[in-house]
């Protein structure tokens, strides 16, 4: 008979799952705590392979995310080299908006853009209408590095989550969006009271 997992995380009387992986002897204090810690641990494990991949070209997950944002704004997803157009006229985004669009927001987008400029993957220009606003845009070198990553990133996604059905993945995404929505509401409530 195959082992069955009970609601308390035990399989046939033996602790399994996250509790066993982290050597936790006592039960979690709440299902919310267990779910949160599962989320953090899973994100760390999945993220590790992406970090190693990105390091091969001198970028991090955050700088990779910025490059993807800038490529999307420029409308150059899937464009072949030589079809990129003139970088000087390429659409960009204000640094503050880049920070708002990031998957994992960071407090110092300027520092990340500095790093991308050092690598020649991004550049900046001031807004013609408001010189206080600085736009970042992706360079041809940045587009090329993203193009190099595209297939490898998709393959890692498949390796990590390809064992799950489409319905399971959609359900997982729905649950995560629900959790994020609640966190956003709580943050707004807290900000309103300050």
C-alpha cells in the first residue's frame, strides 16, 4: 500500500515534507506558517539554478528581470539581431516605473541600472520634457544576452514545473495571486493608517 499524506503533514506516522526537510521536531504553529515557509523554501530552491545561469553572463535575477522589462517596452521580444533598430530612438522606462514592474521589487533600481550600463546591456537618457526624469533602455548587447538566455530559461521552467499538469499550474498561480492580493491589501491598509 502506498503511503498517504494526512493533513498534518505526516505519512503513515512519519513526518514528511518541509518539516522533515528542515529537521523540525515540533508541528508548525499554523497552516499559514507552514504554507509561507514552503513558499520561501521552494522559491529559494528554484531560484538557485536561475542565479547560476545568469551569473554565467554577469547578471543577477534582478538585472535579468530589468532587461526583460526593457525588451518588452521596446517591443523587441523575438526580434532577430540586425532587426533591433536604432538604440537612440528605442523606447525606455523611467527608473521608478521599472521598480514597480519588477517581479521581486528592490529598493535601489539605480544601482542595478548602473551595473547593466557597466556591462553595456542598458543605457540611460533624460526625458526631453522633464530633465529630472531618467529613462533606461535596453542596448543591442542587452538584447543579444537576453536572446542567449531565452531557450535556457524556458527549459529551466520546464525542468522545475513540467511535472505538474496545466490545471495544477493554473491552480498554483491562482493561489499565489490570491496571497499576493491579500498582502497588497494589507500593505494599503497599513499605509492608510500612517
